[in-house]
């Protein structure tokens, strides 16, 4: 049944159209309110649907724009309502959102750890070929091309850590290389090349090329890592 606005002037005025309200307009567009069904749910699933729930902000409204002008509706137009507008206002408090975020972080951690283990395996597969002075020359200059984050990763692969806050990781790594044998220097050269390539382009492509060249078993490394992150 339709009602003229004059008959119920205090009703909330709504539109069935989506969009932004016109200047100084009291009409609430469809994307700014949740409509509440007047009928009871017909099955257990519907009881959890927003349109079958009422709240303290539920009020009567009249359609004055769009389809079905003059029709009365029960709506919630309060953006702070945690029943009908919770996901729009505070997605961080939504249980499903939190679960998805945690799953994404866990997958990123596993992927990062896998990449580091693959890099280590590539380094272990590097044979001794160049003379020490040549390897030292290459390793030092390649390390200097890395950004701070990747320089730390390279140092970490060889157990190099800061002992003081003002220690420069580049100087510590250079000092380490001067004491290292040919095998360790050669490994550092290849690891630095991989990290430098990753920083300049497609990380997956860079690792894949090194994996194929040095015949690293990525599947075996992944199989070792996953149990470490299994939920207790």
C-alpha cells in the first residue's frame, strides 16, 4: 500500500536508487541503508541474514524516489550499527576478515622462508672455480649494489650479525669475505647475483633460473618447511 509523504511527514525518506545524495537532500540512497524484512525467516539459514535482523536503529521509512514510490519500508540507516553496517565500518573486527589476513600472512611467511632456503641451496651448489682475489672482487662489488634489506639477507646466509647498533652490515660482510675461502666467496657471488636480479625484476623468474641451473630440489625444501609452520 502506498502512502503520500504528507500523511507521514516524520518518516525517513529513502530512494531505491544507488548513488550520492543531492546537496541538502534528506533522501537516503539505497547504498546508505539496510532494508529489514517484515516477514519471518522461512528456514534456519535466513535467521543469520542481516535483512531478517532488527536493531535499536530500525525505523519506518517511505520511498519517495525510484521504484515503488509511497511504499513503506523498515530500514536501518545508522552507519554505526554493528548488525547492519559492521563490515562497512570496521572490517578489522570481522572474524572472517581476521582469519583471511592471518592466512595471508602465514602464506607470505612460508613463501619468504622457502625463498631463503632455496637461495641457501643454490649457494651450496656453487663449485670452486675462480681464484680467491677474483671472487673477492666480484662479491664485494655485487654486495655493494644490494639495498639494505637484501644486504642483510645475504649476510644472514653466512651467519653475519651486528654486534653494535652502528655497525655497517656492508663493512662486516666485506671483512668476512676477506677471511673466507674460495668456496665461500664463490657462493656469496652467486647469492648476491640472485638477490640483485630479484630486486630488479621478477623474483620468481630469477629464482627459477638459478634453481634450474644448479638443480636445486625446491619441492624437497618446501616439504621440510611446511611442518615447521603447521598449527599446533
